[in-house]
């Protein structure tokens, strides 16, 4: 293990392997060094930390992310988010996950409604829901992910996106190596991040046209209102309250309500902030059409590189990928398969489970990692739309 003197450390530094103090983990891989942890090292007069990893550079991350933008080809824009939200009729696991998803939405809706009526909501029910959602994502990551691409009813939009943001935030935090307790708090933050919207007039909240500057300024107060609500209820750790307050802050200071910079924003809030942005882009609003997943990723990266914490952005990008897990894709050699896993350094080349090679069925299906595939030029040609996928699966299963 390498020895790193504490005087060489700075808050915000990120390593690609865990960093240890004595025998305890100070930092998980890809987790920035918090200012408070850094100050504790100084206070305790620790002279060095140890790691087998290397320091990662912000600029290097941003360059890698820029490369991804140019790698996302326009060919990928032939399918829609709704093409991912499909489940085979006989898929009992999916049916139960969809039911649970609905239950989470109802629980969040109930909380928001209680707050609207100035009543207290049942915080332990919400905590249980966060715990159960972490279990659902742990048990079936692929299925949970597909759930976020459904279409919410307009009146349920807030609660639907709250649950979906929580799903994505749990997955991103898992990628970053957070433990279960952290995942539950992050899920709670996902559920509650827009609770301050209950204080915004429905005329503004559900306005069909683009908001005026005055209306936008009113909207921008929702993180602050949300924080006030949670402080009054006093049922959650401050870490959760801070997600609500800071989910629209950006690392470069361009966010709101305070214009905080990276070191002032909690890591939880950074994760929920980026997941919230992605989820919002998934759903059609009256003034904004839903987009295809590769296009959403491209737009998100174009808008957020330089604003978002590059480490969190990279971990998020790796979690979601350009072709989300569960998408059915056709490769350049005409074989068809399902995206199973993302690859951290080449996110346009995931690991795919192949069901056919050309027109021939492969039984059992084979798994190939496109990032490591030696056949020259083998890559994703297009993504199948949901009807096409259903038809393909029927054919493969001989039904
Ligand atoms: Fe928000």
C-alpha cells in the first residue's frame, strides 16, 4: 500500500481504490474526501493515510465525459423511453415489482397530501418504504431500473418522479460503494426532494406553458420550503433534510437556492440532484417531449459537465449507461440481445446477452462484453422498439 502524507491531501480528492487510516476505511473508492473528514485527520494529528489506488483528476473525468457525448451516435435515437417500460405478460416478478412501485407512489402521495393539509405524515411508514425500495433494487436491479420509464398521470407526476429519482439514486449510490444505511437515507431524500412543491400554487406547478421569470423565481423556492417542512417535522437525519435543501445546487455555484459550490453541497444531494434531472427528462411534460435514453444522456452531459461534480456525474453515467440495462439491441452483425451490464470506461459498449446470431437462435444465449470484443467494429446498430422486442421474445420462446 502507498503511504500518502496528510499534508498532501485536499478536501474533494477522489481515489479509485479505498483509502485507509490505520486499519479503518476513511474513503470508499470514487468517493470524494469530505472537508469534515479532512479536518478530523488534522485534528487527530494523523500523519498519513494508505491506499492501493490512484488519485483521480477532475479534468480527466470531464474529458472522459466529453468523449462519451461524441460517442453517442444519432443512430441510437430511434426508440423512446416507453420502449424500455415493457414486461412480458407472464413475468410474475415484474408484476410484483410494478405493484410495489405503485405502493411506493401512494405512500409518497399520502405524505405530500398530509403536508398540504398542514398535518403530520407517518415518517416511519416512509422510512419502511425507503428500506423496502432498497431491498427491491438489491434483489432486481434490472427490473427496478425499467420501472422508471413508465408514464405518470399528470396529477401523480410529483410522486412518480420522487419514487423514480429514489430508485436511480439508490443505484448510483450503490455504484459508489455506499452501505445500506446510507442507501436508505438517500432513498428518503429521493422521495422527499420536491416536498416543498406542496407550497407552490397548482397554477404554477401544473401550468401548461413555459413559466415566466416571476413564476420561475417562485418555483425556485421549493428546496427551501421543503427544508423548512422537514425541520419542523423533525423525523429524519439532517443528511436527509439537506438533500431536500440542496438538490438544485450545482458544484460550480450556478444552482439554487444558495448558489453553493461543490464543497458546500452534501454528497447525497449531488446524487439525488443528478438523478432528479435525468428522471425529469424521461417524462413528457406539456412543454417538453420525452426523449430517447441515449439522447437524454447526451443532453444531460452537455448541460451538466462543468456544473455537476464530475465524480458523481461519472458514477451516474456508468450506472445508467447510454443503452439502459434491459434494452434490446441489434448489433452491427445483425445479432440481437439484451443489455445486461454497463462498462465503466466505454459506456456506449455494454455487456449484452445475445439470443440470435444473424437469423439463427443461440441456445443457451451467450454473453459478450462489447468493450472487450475483438471482432473489429462490432457495436450496437440500433435499439428495438417495445413492440418489436415483444415480437422477438415471442419468436425466441417459440410462442
Ligand atoms: Fe426540485
